[in-house]
C-alpha cells in the first residue's frame, strides 16, 4: 500500500493531505484516488507534477509497500 501525499489544490480537493492507497503502479494509485475524490481532484492531477519517493515519476513506474507518491500542483502567486 502506497502513501499518497497531496499538496495545495490537490489537498484541498481531496480534503486530506495524506492517504494510503493500493496500487501496483503510480497510475493505479492515482486512478484509485480519482475514484475516491472525484472529478475536481482529477482536474488537479492533470496539471500536477507527480513524484515517487522524491523523484519525478511516470504513471507506469512500479509502487511497493511504503512507497510515497506525491501530487504537486503548480505554484501560483506573484
């Protein structure tokens, strides 16, 4: 089970900053989170950087027990 960490808009749309989710790949973890949190969360995922254990990740990377998938939306401000 992976640890999904959510920041900024991802945290706001999910209503939590961290959750444990089953999935064999980064994509499966994200898809499970979208099923749980809905379309607004899916929209945030679409514009976010995704990291696995502190490194940029693609959806096809394998995820094991204790791995951390992080969703980092773009930073706005001025």
